[in-house]
């Protein structure tokens, strides 16, 4: 019935629909006006700066104005395609992002189910507080802690030496072969607890009678989780997966700048840090903007693709 009304409304003349829109807007102007500050904020800080993307097609320097810099067409994009350092950063970005997607995406789901299943409210609040805490610490603080722990005389080496796992201390932050795992696990440590909030909010709205009916039918805790808890989390899992996939090319810049050093740079350099280095450190703003524009376009394509796949898996129900 609702679908029939929406189709009927869509077939109305455009002028009539516009008229009805303005009538509804005038009737609800107090409520509608509340969104104006958000629209003004987005226009000033999100849409006006888009004009600056034009320097991706120019040879821009700090002594030029946007209007006076000479146009070079797609020359900056051709340079990107032949830049081996850029492609190294792409490989590192995808490697770290897929590790975070494969491991870091599942852990908040498992952790939220474990917290939800804890019967003691005090223990539940304690676990939540402890797991949320790293999120509120900046990467400057967490990175400093990791650098101290992984130092030759740090906590990590002392524990391994005392357990007899290693014979001599070594700083694994200087090992490029270990950096992807360090970046992945440290990011999970920081954000896994915070990522449980949305899942716990969804689980709090599940009707308890579902579980009572399942108990009467003889279902244990694992079957209740599998057939009741997880299906109710499906839309939220889909939404988080779409947002995660669309951000595959946007690795954490703060984390990279803190943990990267001259020894592990070959494995630590990601697209964002490469853009930062080319743009601000070397002053090649046009090249850095071209890289950023290309990454944004690919991210939008990933977002649309992930949403389309998710829609088909959820019976044509879109979560965006």
C-alpha cells in the first residue's frame, strides 16, 4: 500500500510536487530551519574548497594564484602512473587496509557479543570502560607508548627475554617486515572497543521474548547468538562493512606519521603520508592534489560497489 502511494506520488506533475514541497516546508519551517547551520557549514568547509581541486590540472606553486597558475591538463596524473614510489604506497595502503578489514572488522562484532552475554552489569561496565579507553588517547600518546615498549630495552623485549623466546633484544619497529602487523594490531587495540558501541545499541533493542521462545525450543546460547543476535545485527554489519570498504585507500595518517621511521619507511609509507610528504614537505601541491583526487574518485566507486552488493545480499534493502 505504501509502495503504491509512493509510485502514485512520483507520477504527479513536477510543478505540483514542487508546490506541495514548499507547502510542507512552510508548515514545518521551525523544524526545517534547524538544518540550516549544518547546510551553511557544509557549503563553506566542504563545497567551496572543491574549487581548489583545479590545481590538480595546473602547475601551481606558492607564488601563484589559483587563477594565474598555468593549465597542464592531465600531466600530473601521467606522472602519478609512472611514479614507482606512489605505487609502493598503494601496495602498503592496500596491504594494511585488508589486514584491518579481515581482522579488525570481525573483532568488534565478537567483542560486542561477548559483552552482551556477560550477566554481571558491573563486569560488563568494567569491560566496556577498559575497551573504550584507548580510543580517547591520541596516536601521539599511543605511538610514544609503542615506541618505548618496542625499544631494545623496552617492555616487549624484556618479556620475550624472560620467557626465553628470543636470545637478544631487537627493535621490531625498525623491521619493515613486521610493520603491517604492528599497524594493524595497534589500530585494533585502539578502536575495537569503540567499534562495539553501535552493535551493543542494536542488541539492546532485540525483543527478549525471542530468546525466551528459543530457550523453550531448547536452543543453547550459541544457537541463540547464531539465529537471533547476529541476524538482528545484519544491517549494522552491512553499514560498517560499506564504510570500511570505501575507506580502503585512506589509511590512518596520524598512526603512520608516528610509527614510521627511516628503517621501516618502505613498508610504512601509505597514500595519505605520501600525499602529505609531496604536498607540504616538498611543496608539489599540484601532484599531491592529483593523488588525493584520484583516491577520492576510487573511494566513491568502492562505496557505490559495496552498497550495491550489500543491497543484493539484504533483499534489495539499502542501508545507505
